[in-house]
């Protein structure tokens, strides 16, 4: 599940026929004069300035400023960009037109075991948690579309009537189409309001989570996902994300500062297993990573070089269980090339490497790994007959 920031999310809503406020995203105040000249909607309009970060409760944190003219937007944007909240330095501000409204509503779609669940309520805004009992739900089975009759019944139970109920149903249809076609996992609009001037429903804010691994199906996804926990992506993480978006299979990297055990596992299952095992046995992990789905050797090499560059590590654990179709020889060639480059740069001094793997061409791949000892690498290599837990035990000297 990958989170989308508000600006790109609004772009998706517009694509699927849902109205949003006019908006733009800035990274410094100096951009505003040029943008105001190019965007007619900013002239004489009242605007909102919000931190464009993956943080919940921005209003309560003082990261939302309302009812601003252009000078007010400049001042508010500077204040926001000068802030550090929960360890995250604010790097962007989203500036949007204010939509005059009276009531606020709630609308969402989320993935559930049997398909998707559509949620709606005739209350919304910053206090939605205290009104959770007012949310009405309807389920859409896997492979089906939202039914108008089910949405109408849902809107009726939620307290919507007349023309507003018809608008809510139509908007819910559009939201579900967006969710269904964009590989959505959770999309929440809060608040959804009626524009006093036009009478149209407008999404003022949203939480949008998509299946990040589905990027290959969407050539128009020209956005980056938000980093975990709202922090900024590191350069290494951005590089691996870019590679991941272009290759068959998958390569993933998340840095965890302060850990001593670096992980280079084959597959998500091995990643979770090794992470849990290291922590359970009293160690500390320096990263989350994985290579899976038979990625090309050059992609695995790039991932290896980034893992070897993690600061303060003492061990690197490589491999995983027994692969079904990932070619051990090819992926190990990439890892070996990465190791050689890292060693040449002095990044593997005093670091011990532990390898355990099985799968297609494992004998050739493991033999090539063992040859690294002759090149001065501190490395131990094991085949499928050594339990994964033993590798972690040995690395932690248990």
C-alpha cells in the first residue's frame, strides 16, 4: 500500500470526473508570484495554504492556514516551510482556492476481504472520528461495479435526501471508478462539500492509498508516492524506486538509521522473516529490502550497492528460501558485482556477509558466492539445507 500526497490525488479525482479546488504545489515562496501570474484563479481569490506532507491532523498541528489573499499565502507558506513536525521538515505547500460551503460530508472506498466497501456520512471534517457511528456502508463484490440502488439506499440511511442524495450517489460512482481503475486500496474524501456558488460537490481533502506495485499498468502515473511515516525519501530510496518502476520483478529499499544488520532478502516473505528474527534475537536492522519476481541482474546490483552503503552496519544477510522461478545465478551475479564495487570503494571493511539461498541454478550461484572468499571477502555461504534461523543466529553470534 502506497500513499499519495494530496496534489497528485486531486489530479486522479479530476481524471475520473470529480471536482476539486484549483490548486498548485510549491517548494519555496519565490515561486508564488510567477504562478499567480499564470493562474487566473489566484487573482482576487481567497485561498488555503496547507503542508503538502503525509501527516494526519494537519489543521490541529497548525499546518493549515485559511482565508488568505496572495500576501497571506506567501506569509503562511514561509511559516509552514520553516516548520519541522514529528521529525519531518516541511518541504512543500499546497495552495488551493477556498470553496465557500456550510456542511461537510464524508465519502470513502476501502479494500476488504470480499471486494470493496463504500462508506458515506452526512457529517465530516476534523471531528469525523467522534461521529464514526454515523457512517453507513455498502459492499461491492470482487469484479463487480457499484450498484446505483445500493448507493441510493446507503445515501438514504446516511441521511441524504433530494437533489443532494442524487449528487452523493453520482460522486460515489465516480470515486469507486477511480478506486477500481487506479488500483486503489483506500481512498477517503474528508470533507466533501457543496460549493455555494455552483452547487457542485467538491473534494477538499483526501487520503489516497494505491497499490504501488501496479505502476507498470499505469503509464500516466507521473507522481511519486509519499514516504513511510511522512518522512522524506532518501536519495538511495528514490533511486531504487525509479529502478523498480522500470523493471520486470521488484527491487525495494527502505532505510532504517542506526541498525547494525543489513538485509538483502529474496522476496517479501524472507524480508519479513529476517527482520522479525533479527529483532527477536536482540539485533537491530538497518533497512528493509527485497528483490523478487526474477528482476534483472543490473537492478539487483544497484540495490546491493545501496545496501552496502548503509552507515554503521556490521553484517549483511543475503538470500532467502527456495525460489520457484527467480534465477539464483542471475540475481547472484548482480549481487556479486555490487559487492565488488562496494569493496573497491572501501564500504565492506569489517563487514561480514551471510548467504543462504535455494532455487533455479542455485549450485552455480552459490559456488560463485563462495569464490568471493578468494578475493578477500569475509563471507559465509549456505545452501537450502541450512535453516534460515541459523543464519540469523550465526550473524548475531547466538
